[in-house]
C-alpha cells in the first residue's frame, strides 16, 4: 500500500501522514460562524474536511472529528442587536440551516459540534494558564495575548514579528493586515453585548480563544489534524497556535490542512457583487445537491475552484453517465452468461487498475480530480469491453462491487437521495417542535461559577 501524503501548511510540504497514536486520528475542523446561511464556499470547506475523514477511515484508521460552531462573535452580536434578538434566538435558524445543508451534501456528521457559548469555563481556564506563564496583560478591562512573549509566533503564516517593538492591540475578532498585533483573549463587558461573570471579570471571549479551548478539551493538548480555509491561516490559526502552545508548552497540531478559495465566474464571492450562492439558490437554478457535491469535489481542495453554472451542468452530465453505467451493469447481470468460464479476465484487470489509480490519486494529498478520472477511465474501458462481448454477468457484479468499494469515500452514486431527503424532513420537524416548545417557556438567565463547570446563559 502506498503512503498517504498530505500538504502540511506548517512545513509547506507534502508529508507522509503518520498519526500520533497508531491506528487513531484526532481531527479538528473549523466550522460555521452562524450569522447567516452557509454559502457554497463554506460548504466546499466542510465537504473536503469530511472527504479527508472518509478517506482516513477507508484506509482503516479510526477517526474522531470535532467541528466547532461559533455562536458568539462580533458579527453575530451586531446582527442580533439589529434584529432585536438575543444571540441564541438569532443563531438558532442558521445552526439548523448549517446541519440541513451539510446533510443534503452527504457530509457526514462530526463526532461533536461544540458551541462557543457552552465552553466559557474552559476558555477562562485557558486564559488563566496563559497568564500564569506570562503571556497576557490587561488593558481597558480586556485581557490580551502578548505576541512578543512567544518567539515562535508566525510559524504557520510566516508573518514576521519584531520582538523589540511595541505591538499595537487589536480587539476586533477579525483583522485584515498581515502584521503581528497583540490580540484580545477576553473582552471586557460592553453595553448591548452578551457577557459572562467569570474570574477574569464580566465579559465575553475573543473569537480566536474558542477553538483552542474546545479542541484541546475534546482531542487533547496535541492532536493530529486541523482543517480550515486558507483565509483562516492568519490571524485565526496563527493565534490558535499561540494560545495553545503558550499555555501548554507542547506542540498543538501536527498537520495543518487548508483549502483554497472558491470564485464565482473568476470573481471572488462578495455581497456587493451579488454572487454568494447558498444550496437553496443552487436548487432554484434547477440543480441537485448531488450535482453541487460533484462540482465541489471535481477540483482538489488546495486548488482554487472557479464555480460557474456550466460546472453544475457538467457535474450533472457526469452523474448521469455514472448512473447509466450502473444501469447497464444491472442489465448485464441479469442477461449475460454467468459461468466464470465465459470470462477472459479482462474485467479483473480493469478493476485492478481502477482501484490502484483511485488510491494513488487520493494518497496524493486527496487529488479528487485524479480519483474521478479513475472512475471514468473504468467506465470507458468497461463500456468498450461490454460492446465487444467480453463482460459476463459475474464480471458486471465485480465492476459494480469495485465502484461500491470507493463509494464510502466519494459518495456520488444516486441511490441515497430519498433517504437523505427523509432525514432532512425529520430534522425540520424536530426544529419546528423545538421552536414551539421554546415559545411556551420564559427565558432564563443563570450565573454560576467556573469551578462548577457552568456558565451564564444568554436568554
């Protein structure tokens, strides 16, 4: 078996993947910030993270995947205030929309979906550990990470810092300039913002803090893989490393994987251009979630994907070709000779080449373009063999079995659509029931101490 090689952003090289614990993989994926419906760029990131998990399992590894849900940060608070809602009410429909969208795209659920608002005690303890090791200071009621206190800061993003200079502070959850600045860990209480009473004072966490606290709590202080989009490398992931390694003195993540941007008709997605598409809008265009899945998988995750309506049409054509081939195999299975003596072994050769080519492509940093090419090479060569009368009923069974062998990874065969739709309907019914129940309850605000592992809920 060939070695699985993954491009590690930390080293800027493809490396043989070797898990920290033999046979087991611990993996953290940056999830949605739930201030709006997920768009197809978000969905691409979630999709290839799931593909990675599927392929690791296909190779016989046990995977524990954690994906966070950011339900408190600047944009959420601003939008909730404008809507006249608390953040829990505001984010609830977007959390549901996220789960419905990934389910429709056949993205399997992560093992855990921790929410930031449920991890306040762990975040507070992490800040306390950083303070004990001399990495923090307090200014204007907020706690900041002193970037100059960590010599290895910038190891992921290659952002250069001058440790002799005084760094400016930034309190915003996100910032654009690629310059190292002391970043906020804990924000002092402000009017019109949710807050928690903690040993750090009353306030709320900064955006970067949540992923460090949640990932280390659920996966350990050092784990195997962290995935996300390239726009998170700096400052978010760089700051995650600083917080985590500053607190523990240990390596935080061994392999960092980042997916490239998705452009629309050669242009970056933006609200001003009106080219941000959701799954619902793709369906309104007349295409299925499966066609979108195929289109997003057609380009390897580290390559920019130029998304067009033609790419959806091409995806649907490819899916139709697969479906037609499977139907042809079904017909042969019931009509062609079944006796193995009628087979000349050609199908076995095609299957061997196919499975080898598929694994070779996927072992090369999840080269999905090569994996799909292997599928269509098999279909082309098998159709030629069928036309020549070289495929028996047993051969047809073998070809179908070979395609089923890789289906747990790619999941692009059409048969599962009905069961997926039924599960989404179940999710919608559960959401509506929860809403009806919530409407009959009075909001509750609770203050409890960190030592109890509890938090101040937002009504």
